[in-house]
C-alpha cells in the first residue's frame, strides 16, 4: 500500500498549476521505485480529475462556482478545494461523487499516463 501522507501537487514542477483545466503541466521525473511510482501515477489521475471537475463546474449552468458546487452537493468546501489543488489526496468516493453529480467520465488515463 502507498503512504497517503504524500502531497500530490509536489510531483509537479509548478505545483500551483495542479488541477487547473486547459493548462499544460510539467511533471518531475517519474520515480524509480515503489511506493513513489504509485504516488506519482495517483497524483496524475487526481490532477486529471481535479481539472475535469473545475472545468465542468465552470461550464455548468447549475453551479456558479466550486463553492456553490460544494454547498449544493453537501461537500465541505475547504476539503474539496484541498483535493482540487492537490494539497490533499483524492479518494475513490470523491471520484464517484464527481461522476454522480457532474457526470464526469471515469477514464483515468486519457491518452497516456505521464512519464510513459
């Protein structure tokens, strides 16, 4: 199992871009050993979901902001923003909630995973 005390955004060269939609991000080199490899790939998945959540909320007629999305769907805003900016680790229930509330596709890799 991986250590959940890692910070997903720390794998980015510019951590402040974590979860930002439509922005090309650069990743630090892929780690050579476990558990860092798993954390690296999990961070890439989380970044992808965070960007899709932000973009979907922004384009939505139902929600005026991430804060409004959190309020309407019963999520704690502070926790949600921590996950979206990569300061906290996204869990599977966060991903399924995004699917349920926003209709976000569960394809985690897209065309390719980073570092491959």
